[in-house]
């Protein structure tokens, strides 16, 4: 634990926490702006997967842009950030597993494009409450 009350999480714990959640934010740069966009997601092997329609998220994938992906839990006080390149799925078996996992978290609309973020780096932190530090 750091002197600031932060606990650094190892990669295995970060991946375990990512697997427990279903709503995250993809963070992309658009010209001089950085935007964070919510998505329903799942993990497939070492990738974050989500479905989208044409727009910013798909553009990032088609350009194989480096993005960040964040998931956190305010009740437990942790945050996990993934950095990797976004792209459309190339592996059919992985894509089929991702579609099945995302079926029950599919918002209205078409969103037929399946995007994957290969996890190149994952970091996590847990915040401890004041009482826990004393």
C-alpha cells in the first residue's frame, strides 16, 4: 500500500475484477479531445469485447487506435484501466463467444460491429477508507 492509501493490484486481480463487471468506459482521443464512452462489455481470453454501431468507437477500431478502457466499483473502491489497440474481431470463434456473452446486455438498436481491445497493459488500484489507514 502506498502512503496515499492506494493499493496497487496485480495483473491477475485486475483481470478477475474486470471479469466480474459488465459496464465500462472506452476512452479515445478525437482530435484535441479525449472522450469516455460507456459500453457493455465482456472478456474473451485477454481481450475486452463490446458491440457498437458506426461512430467514434467503431472508427477507433477501424483505425486500430490505441485506447484505454476503465472499469471501477465505487462500493469496493477499486479501479482497473486497460490500455490496448482496438480493432474488429478477426477470430470467428472468439467473436462467437463474445456475441453469446453480450446477448443479454444488448441495448436497443443494431450495433452489429464487434470490437475487441487487446489487453497490452492492465493496472489497478484500490482505495482504502480513512478508518482502514489509521
